[in-house]
């Protein structure tokens, strides 16, 4: 990242470097996921290389589906002197179990919907198996 430490990095360049939008950075600052940056005499945010690294870490974690709480925990564990692979593994395993459960649910839903859609004649007049299934499901819960 080419910027001088005297000038720092403006928010737009930080956003571009990390591949996020400005509002995302402001939101992460508001919820204290990102540390507050220094300010220029004119009041503009001035970021350091550490902000870029942290924001990229957060972005990658979000891409993997980790929630804000999980990211907070991972950031704390990634701090110098705090690394605990066992604790990181526990967080990642729990997240993986959630993903696998969602995949199983989606697979089940895909099967139900595919079977129902295959029964549709495509004719403009009822009966329609998809609507019938939806109506039966609404009353059965």
C-alpha cells in the first residue's frame, strides 16, 4: 500500500484497497469492529496500514459467512500474544456446523420444490400443485 505515514490514507482509498464501500467502513467504526482512525486538521479520517489489514480480515471473514460476534472473537484471538488455534478452531467448527445445517435445509427444500414443480402442467388453469402445496403448508403449521 503506497501512502505516506505523514498523510495517511483517506477513507476512499481504504475502501478501494479493501474492496468495501465507504458506508461499510463507517458502520464497522460505529460498532467498534474497526478502531477509530486519526483525523486530519480538517476532520477527515486518516487510516494506517493496520486499518487496511484489519478491514481485509473482516471482509474475508464476512465472505465466509462469519457473523459480527464471531469476527470480534477472531480479531481478539488474532491479536499479538492472544493466538489460540484451539479457540479459533472451536469458532470455525461451530460456524461450519451452521453452514452444513443450512445446506441440509436447502437441499430438503430443493427436493420438495423440484418434486412439486415437476407436477405442474404449465397450463393456465388450475389445479396448480405449487399453489396447492403452499396452501396446505400454511394451514399445517
